[in-house]
C-alpha cells in the first residue's frame, strides 16, 4: 500500500475503478503507481475486434485500514476501425452492476450489508496529450457515461508536452466539455473540512500525470521517476505533474464522496428509470412527491381492477365458447337422432318384408309338404299296383309256358295279347 494517509472512515471500504483509454497510453502503469503495487496485468493487444472489460479485485491492508479495490480495464477501447459503438460495452457493464444491486434491493430478504457492491465508483478517463481538442470518440463516450459514473479526466504522459502547451490544452478541454454538455465529476465543496482544497483542485482539472514504478536517485534519496537523457521527471513532484493531486483527491479526500455520488446520483437515476418501466414513480401527476407505499397501493389497486376485468373477459369468453360447443353438440345430436330414426324405419320395413316373405315361405312349405305327402301316397299305390300286375304277368307267363309245352299254343305273345285262347 502506498505510504499516504487514508481516512479512518474508509476501513473495510470497497472501491471499484474503471479505466478507459486507447491501448498503450499508460493507464496500467499509472494504476500501479497510484497504489504503489505491481498488479501484474498482461499487456493488451492492439488488434482486439471488440471492446472487452476485464475486472480484477485486490485487497490492501495497512495498519487497521483495509481496502478492497476492483479495477475494470477496457481492453481494446479505440483500437477498432469503426469506433462508433466502442462505448457500448462500457455502458452495458455499468448497467449490469446497477441491475445486480437493484435486484438485491428488490429481494424480500435483503442482505445489502454483506453484499459485494460491484458498482463503478469512478472512471479514470485517460486522454492523449497530443492534439488540440477532444476526439469525437472521447466526446461520444463521455456523453454516454456522465450520467452513469463519476468521470475524472486524466491527461496521460504529461511529460511529453511543455507546461505552456499543457495549460492551454487543459483550458481547451474544459471549454469543449462545457460546450458539448458533458458533466465530469466535481470534487465536493459542501463540506467545510475539504471545501477549500476541493475548490482549488476543481480549478486544476483535468489532471496531467506521469506514471512510473522505476526508482531513480535524486539527491540523497530514491524516488519514483522517469529517467531521460536531459533530466528526471519525478512522479511525486507537483512541479513536474499532477500525480500527487490526483492521488490525494481520489484516495484520501473524496473516496467516500465518490461512493455516495455513485449511489445517490447515478444508481438512483438508473433505479428510477427501471421503476418507471415497471410502472412506479417518485412523483405524482402534479409533480408532487409520492411515497413508494402509495405508488404500490395504487398499482395494486390498478392491477386488481385489471385482473377482475381480465377474469370477467375470460369468463364471458368461456361461456360463449361453451354455448357454441353446446350448439355444435346439439346439432350433431339432432343429426345422429335423425339418422337413427331413418335407420330404425328402414329396419322396421325390412323386418315387415322379412315376416311376409317368411309367411309365404311357410305357406309354400306347407303346400309342398302336402303335395309331397300326396305324391308319396300315389307312389306307394302305384308301386303296389305295379307289384300286383307283375305277379299276374308272371303267373300268366308261367301258365302259357305250361300250355305251350302241352302243344296248345306256340306263340306265347299272342296268347298274352288275347288273340289266342287256350281250348
């Protein structure tokens, strides 16, 4: 941890910092210098197709002060050919943290005391010292971020330009921010204990800084500095850069205010927008404050009426569909009954016809039986008569044969026919 005084109220505090700038501008080096720690962040490529946000959390402790720091790095910001939507992943990430906090607040059993607050408390927006004004990407990004996060402008690599040019560049930047309606974070001036120094520091914005973890011997002591052939730029020397001012304002003086501003201003704005989307509002129809309980009761009453109306509509629709179904079923039943009656009538007619045919058949059977009996009697009589004649013929033949033997008649057939009679 850096060897500077940290306010006692920041014990067990949490802070989330977002760094936004093009790759290679020196934000990782500055963060290392700011907290006097080597975070061992890997170098980012200049060829990322999209902007990615990488969050890393660290814990610091010095004496009785413990600080949990989360650094969110915007990897690949400004490296694409089409930079129109480069800011959108940053906006989405900030909104996602607000949404997570809102969902925790809306729970029936909330545990905000132990909840890890991942909201972004400050955005260090690094600007390149080259150029004469803000780039379009910078204006567009800050315009979309100023209502969601506390923005602190930082001019990186301030040792690459002269003090005169740097001062003119600062004035130009602040003028462009005002003319374009971009609101950056202003240090708190309401608190008498810090009002004087904060008011003075607001006039120094944006801070022009130099970062370095290298130690160079200056006089009789080792200091963090950048060694050049023509001299040494000391990081902690206020005559060389604004690093000390940035560190004091960011970590020592205004850390708690950054957290309060995040929740009281930016998160509340997000929460109000979300609640309005859900139908809740902090003001009534006459722009008068409305409590959440009143809004809840009004919405509950409105929902209850809407539910009853929907239930009545569903009930009427159900009754109508039942009636339509009953009419269809009755029509089908009527058709089936008519078909049944038709088939029943045909069956009865067929049954009568069958009875008549059966009666005729029975009569024919009786007549046939009578004829059969008569025929059988006649056949029996004929058979008996035939048998009697056969016996007579046989007897006649036998007698003729005997007479023929006695010479009375030679032609038996003539005798049989009655032409010859025995003498």
